[in-house]
């Protein structure tokens, strides 16, 4: 039985310039010198401990991974994240699909964050031409080029556009690789179909990003540092656009998960920070670490000395490091982002803080003389 499916081709898709946005990156951009406003004494001790572990990890060339929710981007923290990358403190960034989108919209138009309540009522939420078209096209091109999800978008921003192959080239690639590399053949046909359906001209497709300096993805691409995207189908506004390709998203996000897992394989004596991500970060970390431990055990070793700091706004009085996992009748048991990381071995701490205050305080501590 085939179920009836919604037809996105019937949507009235408006230009992004017509959308009212709540955040302007130039007005809201937070400089690295801004002082954090509200961190507890306990939080300051954790930041000091975390900075010490990061310095040690970088001296030993171990991974320092920062996974974060979309609000870190939406809160205009790009200057701090870019500085952490440029100065070599962070070796890997990971975020969800919304983080990718906010970063791109800031680079493209300097603004992001629409009014969800109002626009759903008007039948407009997420149904915007440029966001849906360009990000989906970048992912289709990236899938053909063998890139990851975040890398595909970062490359588009950094280069100011996309290289659109000839249809004949894509068909040749598909025919020549149908047996020896079927994924490449399929990605070539996916891109060919999109190009023909939407009348996209071959060659360099210029896409201006006048606010590129605020793009964390573009900075990561420029520096050759992994910035991986970990989306979930249907969670993000790019799924509203008819150019959206589940196959391309699957290929690029799987590539990013494996890139992320490779970074996790170097986490012994390293640092993992999970900031404002209640679902994505703990879920991908536990699967990645399980795979990594599988290989390490085959090599007669094990990852034990990894340091994890979880930062979020939820209040928790439970001391996970001291008291272990709480019983099921304690509300702290249901803080998934704490429970998952506690079960990952190593050393785990939880800190209640706004992502702006945490990242500012951490950056300043790392650069303290």
C-alpha cells in the first residue's frame, strides 16, 4: 500500500527578503572581550578546570570537540567561536540542522530567526526561497563532491557560490560508476535531476554572502577544521522546499557522522563540551564512542581518560561526578544530556549557564596571561 504524500510543489514560496527577522548579526554580534554576566562560583571553577584540560589536550594533540545547539549561533556568538577555531583551541565543531541554517542566513542577509507562532498561522513558517533553495543545492552539490553536510554549506559561503557541473558530465559519472561506486552514481543522478528540474545553469553559480565574516562554517572551511552537521529529517525549514533531497542529506550527514566519530576516536586525554544540546549531542556521542571503543578493544586498548562538560540552562543539584547516576524517582535522572554523558565513562561535569556567558568565560580563561 502506498500512502498519499504531501506535494511541496504546490507551496507558495516567498522571497527571504520579505521575512521579518528577530536577530541582526551586526547589531547583536558579541565580541570576545565582552564580560560574562552571570556565572556562579562553582561554574567558574568548572571553567578553570575545563580550560586547563583543553590546554593539556592541545599540547598532546588530542581532540577538543564543541557540540552545540542552534541558539549558540542565533545568540550571535560567531566571533567567539571563530576565535576559538583560529587560535587552535577547538579541533571540531558539531551542531544540528538549525545551527547550519542560522549561520548561513546570517552570512547571506545578516539576519535570522523568524516569528514561528505568527508565520505558522499565516502558512509561511520556513517557506522561504533562498534558504531552502541554496542550502539544499549546496547539499546536493556537496553529496556529489563527497563532502559532509556542514562542509558543503561552509564551502558555498566561503567561495561565494557553487560549481554546477554539466549534465553530460553527471550522466557520464553515473554510467561509469554504477557498479564500482553506486553512491557516486546515485549522487550524480540526484544532482542532474535537480539541475534539470529547476533550470540551474552550469558553471559557477554566484551566491553573494556579504556578511561572510560572521559565518562559523566558512571560517571552519577556511581553516580546514571539521564543522559537522547532524540533522534529523523534517526538523528544519529546508525540508519545506521542493528542491530538498533526502538522499543528499543522508549522504552528507552520514559523512559528517563518520568524520565526527573519527574525532571522537582521539578523545582520550581530550575534551568534549556539549552546550545547549539536549538531544543531538548526547545521541551521536554515545554511538560514536561505542564504535570507537569497539576498535580500541580490538587493539587491546580503551578510552578512559576523556573529560566531558555539559552546559545547559536547566537547574540540577545532583552531583553526577560525586554521587553517580540518580535513581529513577529523582527528576535529575531524566536530564538525558547528563545521564547519557555520565554513562560514557571518563569524567563528566554539569554546569548551569547561558551559552553566551560560558563561551565568553571559557575563551577569556584560555587566553588569560
